[in-house]
């Protein structure tokens, strides 16, 4: 089979997520994934380095989308507004992928090693957001804190969205979480 | 040698950190650590499960201290004030341990696996803080966001403290970071 397999990547992802959810991530082999997808292992390895990458290949793309959104925010946008634009763009991707996101998260939640990998990807996203904010002329301290706070909002909102079975909309949850962050930060201790 | 070795734990930690810094974490063996400390491997394994635990055994203790501080904050304290009390308690521990903290961080920064372990410990701290806030009657969303924001503040302030060679004081950096968080959150996008 050649490179012209229609939507091979999507079929492999779909098959992998089904198998990971049904049999467990650890128990699933690449041979089983390609069997369900009706594709060869050679095709699998053209798209993914290993079976873990099926779950995390999208993280790099998500990071790019977020960084692009920060860079593209209006010049008048505050650091937190630029970071919110990044999360808004990320939310669009999650909403679009729909149930695949929930299925993927269920697999990750069930496996300690995958949960750790997810934390690493979020830390990488935070670093990328901070760098993108610095590129807008934001000072390093403000950029670092804004990026970390935005990723905190994303983590909490995303968890609620997943636990609620994609209800309410992720964008609405993000807005609610930003509002809570604002309120609670304002109620924090004032520097001496 | 018996259980009465004076300060065996501290001597093992000191020896391990010296060796990790000098020769690299991966290249150092438990035998070398006990050799430098003048103690037996049996004593080592009475205190630490493995050589990685020398670096992370303190994380559980730190988490306890933070949780205790949240629980002990005045009833009138807001969630962010209670979380700030936790970071203040943590800062006391870091300041007290002085250069050992910097040496430990240098070892962790130099090793990807250790950096990942550190992220996991911070995620665990965030979960523990959120649970402690819930125990104070704070709703789950506010608790989760406040805990994540506080850990974000800790990460950024701690990094500046380490990079500055423990100058200025960590408590001052924490206060500055809380102030930036408050300002930047207030300048964020308002929910539609």
C-alpha cells in the first residue's frame, strides 16, 4: 500500500483510540491498530513514531495554533487578552474534534505515564505562550505569569468540559474561569 | 552500623547533591554516595527508596506544610489569601535550606527525567491545595483555579529566586508575583 491511503492518519487515530479505550492502552499493539484500521504497520510508522504519539501528536499543532493566536492578537490587546485569544483558538480545535477529545482524555486519565506526558505537554505550552508574549514586548515576569495563569485556566476549564461530556461549551467555561481568576486574584493578599 | 548514625539522612543528602552536581545525576551510584557520606548502603536504603528519592523525598513534606497552612489560615481569609499562606510556609522551608535548594535545582534542571518528576510533584501540590481549600468550604471551581494560580506564582517566583542566587528573598518575589497576577488578571478579557 502506498502514500495515497485516503485519510490514513485519521483512520489510525480512530482505531487506536477505540482499542485503547476498550482493551487498555498498554495492552494494545500497533499490529492491532493497523488491523482495525485496515492499514499496514509501515503506514502507521509513516504517521506516528509509536503508539503513544497517536495521543500526543496533536499537542505540537495545538501549541502552534496558540502561539499564532498570541502573535496575531491586536497590538492593543493586554497580555491576558492575548493569552485568552490563544485559549479561544485552542477551544475551537477541541470543539471541532468533539468526542475524539473525550475518548483521548479517558485513555490518558486511566494511565499514570500518559498523565505525566500530558503535564509535560502543558508545561511546554506554557513556555511557548510566555515566549510568544515576550515577542510582543511583554516583560519576562508578566509573560511567565500570564502564560502560567492561562494554562491554569485551560486545565480547569477543560477538565470541567470533559467531565460534563462537552457541556457547556468550552469557550463559555474558559470565560467563566477567567472571571473567577480575576475575582479571586483581586481578593488575594496585598503585597506588604 | 546501626540506627543511631547522627544525622545520617542529612549527610546522605549532602553527599548525593555534591556528587550529582559534580559528576552528573545519572553517573552517580548509591555506593559512591554512601562512600562520601561514610555510611553503608543499608543505611541509605533505610532513608531513601532510590537515588532519585534523595531529590524528591522533601516534596511530600512540603505538600504537608502547605496543606497545614491552608487549613490553619484564619476563617476570614479569602481562598487566595489561604493559598498565599501556604506559599509563605513553603518559602520558609526553602529559605531555611538555603544553598541546598539551589544545588538540588541545578541537578534537576540538567536532567529531563528529573524535570518531569518535578512537574508531577507540582501537579500533586496543586491538587492537595485545591482539596485543602475545598475543606474550607470553597467551591470546587474556585478551589481548583486558586490552587493552580498559586502554583503558577510559586513556579515563577521560585525560578527567579534560584536564577538570582537567592536574591531577593523568596517571600518578596512571591508578593511581587501575586501583585502581577492580580494586575494582569484584572486587565484580562471580560466574559461576554
